[in-house]
C-alpha cells in the first residue's frame, strides 16, 4: 500500500447508536462483519501469529498476537462504513487508521486490570474497536467495561462483561475504563484490535510505527 495522502469521506452514525455511544461510552454492533469473511479472517489471524518474544517490543506471554495489517480483507474490515462513522462520532475531527493486529487470550490467560487507553475525557484523540472472530463471553476472556466512565470517575464495581458472536464489533474511546477477563474455558477468542487516531497524531504515530510493528500505509485521512 502507498503512503500517498488520500482523503475519504465517511457517513454519519445512526442517531440511536450515537446516543448510546455518547451515554455509555461504548457500542456493541452485532454481526457487522459479513459472515462469509469470518473463516478467511481466522485464517489470516493464524497465518500471522508471531511468538510474543519476536515482536519489536515483547508482548504479554498470556496472549497470542497476530501480525496481519497487510491482509486485504482485514483492511476492508477497518473500512466498514459503520465503523468509520462511529470513529468520526467519537473523534469529531479528521482521523486515520493507526494500527490493526490480532489478539487472543491464551487458556487461563488474558486477565487485565481495568484501565484507560488515554486521558482525554472531553476531546478523545484515539479509540479502539474489537472485531470478534469467535463467540465471546465471560467464560473465554470477554472484555469488561464500565458504562459512563468516559466522563470520569472510578470503576466502583460497575464493570460489565460483553457477550456476542463472531462478526460483532465493540467500539469505545480511549477514556473508557475497560479490560479483558480471564479465558477460563480455553475456547478461542480471536479478535482484530483496530486503532484509529486524530489526524494531528499522524506524525507522532509515524515515529513509533516500527516499535508497534505497523507495516501498512497510514496516510489515508477520513472525515465526514
């Protein structure tokens, strides 16, 4: 892929979805990845798995990590219209696709403390989407979130684990408290971790792309 600058227009999020995203700080979209893509995406995940110690910066040993950002179908997932519309709704400014990789908790692994990916409560500059390639729930390491925590405050025992099917996509901004749970069952819970960022961060992200094992072009800007 070329790094020649490209500008792409995106649509608007459905009004009900936008209200839920504003209120809760996250949105779980059901079956937005076409069903006939799932097996191909799983194959791309498995083909891209790289042992934790072989990444530029070693990854957590209780996760499987897949390098797959050059896969054409993965790139199509990152550009699904509803995902781009949701990204713009959160960021409210031009943005770019910063990173995409595969991740799956190992059996009995994956537990994370509740955390935020960023500190920008009023004007977030980054967001994450998890496109699930397997059924997911509390038994196999589903992500838990604290609704409303994107406006500040602490967890206070209010975390909720999400459940769903392959093809679902979980969307949340960097200020939302979240964290994976333990994969007690050992069942696969593969997902694409898709990161978008405000256009103003392009240069800074470009300086760290080698450390993050980013190979894809990131020059394309999206805006409404």
